[in-house]
C-alpha cells in the first residue's frame, strides 16, 4: 500500500489531502487506520517507500531532529532529507536513476554540497530496512558533531545490538 500511495503522490496524480478526503468520505475501509497513518506521513514530502521507511525506522524512533524533505537547494538540486540547521544531507537511493551517468550526477551534487559546507550520507534500501539502528547512529553522530544536542534514543530493535557495534 505504501508504494502505491507514495507513487501516486510523487507522480502528482493526486495529493495526500485528496486521498485523506476520499478516505473520510467512505463509511468503511478495511485498512482505514493504516492508510490514515500512511497519509499523515506522506503529506510532509515523503515521495517513496524508502523515504517513508527512513522516517519511520530511522528518524522518529531514534529521536533525530525533524528533517526538511524534498529540499530544493539554491543550485536547484532536490534532496530527499536535509537537516538544514546542521548542514547534513541524507540521500536515500534506490537503484533507478543511480547507475551509470546517474552515479556521476550524484557525485557532482555531493561534491558541491561539501564545497558549500554540507556533508552527505548516502543509504540504500538494504541499509534503511536492514540496519536502521546503525544508520540512525551514523546520522546522529554527524548531527551531534555539528551541534545537535539531543540524546540518541535506543529503540526496541537497538536493544538487540551490542553497544560495541554502535
């Protein structure tokens, strides 16, 4: 379901507001709660299942600050996740568009970000889905080095990871 919703919003076939209104207009829906929660997350600029997973498995449960999503830089580059106050960009890459020449486009964009004082961390689906706690710890480490004062929150999944692996 997340894939369908994010794809519909990303391709501008509809908006999360329109989908929410349609859901509210129905008296019954078998997945109402799930869909309602999903639409709440898609609204702030979540354009893909990977971005949704990052929000739900990395950012929120580990107490990371709220990021800007679908951030348009002054050089007209769209970045999935940006912690503007801390000068950190998190790129979430699926395979499509990041192979061949797309890889070089990303490299040039990352290099420009570094010249401008922004660091870039880049993760794929396997990282976010399979190692979300370690991804969160890395993001937290960079944010903390750049002034974020919040604590790192160990989520339920973190409890299975020895502290030495962080």
